[in-house]
C-alpha cells in the first residue's frame, strides 16, 4: 500500500481527509505519528509535525485542504469539485470558511472540555461566536442537498466532522447551539450520505473516548 496517512483517531482534519479517501475508494496505511505529533521523531518524517499528513512514494504533504485537492487530482473519479470555474472557486471558498472561520472557534473550546480546566466565560463567549459563524454560514449556502449540488464535494468534507464534534461537546460544555434551519437540514443530509456515515461510524467512538478521557 503506497499511501501512508498520518493521523490520530479524534483529529477533525484527519477525518475530513478520510472522507475523500473513502469517496475515492482508496486504501491507505494509517499510522499514528511516532512519538506523537510535534515530536522530533515525527518531524523527521513530516517537518511541520502536524496532522493529517500523507506520504506517497516519498512525496510528503500536509494540510487537509492540499491533501484533498491532491487526492482529487490523482484520483479523478468520482470528481469532487463541480464543473465550471466559478462553481469550483465557490466550493473552495466554502471549504475555507469551514477551515478558517468555523472549526477554529470550536477548537478554542477543546482545552475547556475537562471541567477542572474550564473557563466558563470563555466557553460562553466562544459559543456565541460559533453561533454567529453558523448564522453567517446559513447566509452563504444553498445546499441541494450538498454544497455544490447532488454529489458530495471537497466543499462538504469538513462540515459533518465539525458539526458532529460540536454536537458531542455542547452538553459537556453546557453550551446552547443555535442551528439555523438550513444548516440543520444540511447536517442531516450529510449524515445520510453513505461515505460520511462510514467515516462517522469510526470517528464518533474516537471522539467519545477522547471526551471521556477529559471528563472522567
Ligand atoms: N490547517 C490544518 C489543521 C490541522 C490541525 O489543526 N492539526 C492538529 C491536529 S488535529 C495539529 O497538527 N496540531 C499540531 C500543531 O498545530 O502543531 C489542516 O487543515 O490540516
């Protein structure tokens, strides 16, 4: 198996790239970063020390967005970007919204999952910001039922993971999420997609284990 995939089970961005590998019908050799990510042993293999990362015939690549674009070009079927220059640009923009606007807000709450480490005011502020970002997303999208139409595209891959993580963390953190109807319907469609469902089936237990390790 020539495609090596470095990941840890609860990594959001690893799950985002796994959706593409599954959609393309790929096989991969998934490995934990030796010594943990950020560790010097791992940095000898992947200089940034970050996850996810792929290695294929000596070619190394990090950043889920770049990985997903690369896999979409090296394995063109099924295509995961729409036809049309502007449609593709929009798909990339929506994926960037996930990576730069939505998920990073959720991430700021990870260090507060353990009750002993929680700053409740910080969590409340970040939950409000997350709700603002969801409202912003609702203004940006017209799912049909996916972001670029009937087929799952690169634009969609981050959202089911972040939404699922949020759903799992909200009761732990005691936050109220205001789901705009359009986003809620989009999340429901994502969960029904067989490829997304397959990834969530293995990803959610990993998230659960991580949450339990923080809270028990
Ligand atoms: N922009 C990156 C974000 C990935 C990310 O945040 N990875 C975390 C693990 S889930 C990481 O590598 N953290 C270590 C670090 O930032 O040094 C991507 O899309 O791949």
